[in-house]
C-alpha cells in the first residue's frame, strides 16, 4: 500500500488528535472530584442516620426529664400540703406525728428525685451537644459537596470544550488524508489500544517502543518514501520522520 508523505504526516497528526481525545475522555471519566463526591455522599448518608438516632435519643431523654420534673412537682405539692396542715395545728398529736414522719419521707424522696433529675438534665445537655455536633459536621460536608460540584462542573466544561475542539480539528483533517489509509488506520487503532499510527524514531517503533531488527531496517531503507510501513511487533502503521 502506498500513500503520500503528506498523507502519512497527516496520519500522525490525526493520531495525536485521537490520543488527545482519548486522554481527555479518560480524564473526564476519572476526575478526582467524582470519587471525592461519592465519598462525601457516603458520609452524608451515614451522618443522616447518626442524626436520626441522636435526635431520637434527645427526644427520649427530654421525655424522661419532663416525667422527672412532674414527679418532683408532685412530691413537692404533697410536702407543701402536709407542711400547711402541720403549721395549722388543727391535727391531733398522733396526726401531727404522722405528718412529720411523712414530710421527712417525702423530703428524702424529693432529694432522690432531684438527683435523678440532675442526671437526666446532664443527659439532655449531652444529647443536644451530640445533635449539634452532627449537624455542624453535616453542614461542613454539604459545603464541601458544593465546592466539589463547582470544581467538577468547571473541569467537565473545560474537558468537554477540549474534546469538542479536537473533534472539530479531526473533522477538518480526515478529508485531507487518503481514504484507504484512514480506513487502515481506524482498523489498526481499534485493535491497538487506540493507537493506529506511530513514528519510526531511529530503529524504534514509538507505538510499542520496541527496536526493529537490522534486517528489517535495511529493508525499510530500501523502500520508497510513499510505501506504508507496518511494525512487525505491534502491526501499527509506521511513519518515517
């Protein structure tokens, strides 16, 4: 197969364009922001579960606190009534003795309930702090998510622009190259990891980076410049510098 030197040089330029498109496309799919956003979404989902649990715990201890407050108020009311009767002096000596005993018992009970109430209040404070911490962490994650989305959007826009530009260059270049040569290039490229043509640099194929043996190099040197070469190792189209 023969092709003009100009066509062969244009083929190398086409390969450069296709390599740039392939690299930009790969970069587009593997932008670090994508992985970082996935990690953020996982953390946000976990944070939402933690917040649900923490808010449920806060609700429970808040109910416990209200119950404790009611119990303390109830005992305090009973003590107030007994103390009022005791101060009134209208009860019999036996009743006064019973009232005094009951007041002492209620006083101890009230002290116990207030101790319990204090512990519950501490639990409420701890639960509130836990909820606040989770919400603060969540806000930080959402802020980071927003920043990553902006960075991702900017990177995607830039890469899309680069790919579109290279595709435009490709569209203009392909018609300038012999159709048969382009067809061969496309076939080789599909089997060569996206590389269909490579430069012959010295005695080395720039596609597979392997040296060509001396006998083959002598044969290549004897061929016309328009003869289309193929690397014996990777079968890519070789273009002489």
